[in-house]
């Protein structure tokens, strides 16, 4: 068994080896990359990504990235393709074939079939003198000097280079499509990321009570209103206009004073923080954090009091 120091050094060496492999990719980017992006961008069909072994695993990830960023894609396992799944490939599709050697038996069988279909074939290949490279319409070179594996056998640096090349294609397509955060949200409606991009304050405050008092409301009745609505606050309004807010903190500070306030106006905090109901919920969270508060008054575009959004609402949605 290796010592802890030796194990750590192995990890550092792997990272350095793979870093060098990625850095070398910069020298392999040229007109073929631009042509690949142009071809994918203008394709009338989908992007079919295929490979075998570890390259197939990389293909799955690239497909996922493309789909989530506006480029319809699907994965085709090279071995399954020659046993019936080739029917997935339709006219107008662009096929990306990933392989380190470019000479595996399955690739040699699959490539001529794709060519016979008339589909454009893009190769992400680590051997530019291979069968795949010679047959492909566009070649993206992902050659690496050696694997991070000490025996130079297990795909490590090579698969990292393939993955980075796939990410480069996806990001270039994002830029070409002017794919925005709002577009991204349409494909990521679930989880914290999606909610940050589409969930609005209006979706949250409607679930809460609407605590409200007037400036002349007694302190006792104000406490009853705050307690019954269970949001730790009450909004002070007059003639439809927001005059202030009273929070649990204001009540505690009131108890520390020597005078005896009689109305809500005596203890309210004027000029409270508000947020439009059309704002994103994540912006409400940022405002709360910046001001060290736990609730915001929600208004419409005309400044009318609509309700309260509380930090617990945001926590419940899993945005944090």
C-alpha cells in the first residue's frame, strides 16, 4: 500500500497530465472546428453522437449538454447501431463519432453505413491517420501524448480531451444561437437551477397570509394580527399606500424602551423594502441577504400592497 503522501502525489500527477492534454487542444483548434460548428448549427435534423467503450460514456455526456443548451441530440451506441439501432439516424441528422484509435471493429463497420445514408460525419478522434479520420467529413483532433494511466492504457487523458472538445462545440453553438438564461430555464424546469431561472415572487407570496394594519391600530391588535398571520410581520398601510412595516424585531426593541407606544405608527419601520411580484424569486433572496432581513413586501407595478414573501418560502422551494 502506498503512503498518504505518495497517493496524493499520484493524484497531482494525474491532474497535471490531463491538464497538459487539455492545453494541447488549443493547438488543434482550426478551420475544421469552425466547419463542425457551422454544420451542426445549420443541420435540419438532430445531432447523433456515437462511440464505444469509454468514448460511448463521453458521448452520453455530450448529448446531455447539447440537449440542455438548445441543440437536439441523441446517443447511439456503436455496437447497438450495427444490430438495428441505426434506424435512429434520419436524413438531415449530423453524426459525431468519438474514438481514440479510430480503428475499432465496430467503428469500421458503422462508418460506411453512415456514409451510405448520406449523413455528414464528424469525427472526434485521437488518431488522425485512422480509418475514422480518413472517412469522416470533418475531423476534430483530440490526440494526446499519453494517458494519465501509468501503463498508458486506461482511457484518462484521451477521454478528458474528448469531453472538453464536446463542451467546446456545445458552448460555441450556445453563442451562435444566442442561447439565453431564459432559454436555458425552459430546458431546466426542475431542481434549484431551474427554479432560479423561472420561479417568480408571484409564485410564492400568494401562498401566504396578508398581514395588514393601519397607523392607528393599537399595539395589542397589531400583535394579534402578526400572530394570526404567522409571518413575523405586519404591513402598515393608509389609503392604499404602504407606510411602513412592523417585525418581530420591532416588537422586541419596543419592549426595551421606557415609553409605552400606543399605535402601530409608533413602532413601525418607515420606508420598508419592497419587491415587485414579477421579479425572480432568486432576486428576492439576494435582496434579503443584502439587507439582513427575512421578508419583503410584495407590490404590483403601481406600488399596491399584494402580500409578503418570506425567506422560508424560498427555502421550501430549494433555491438555496
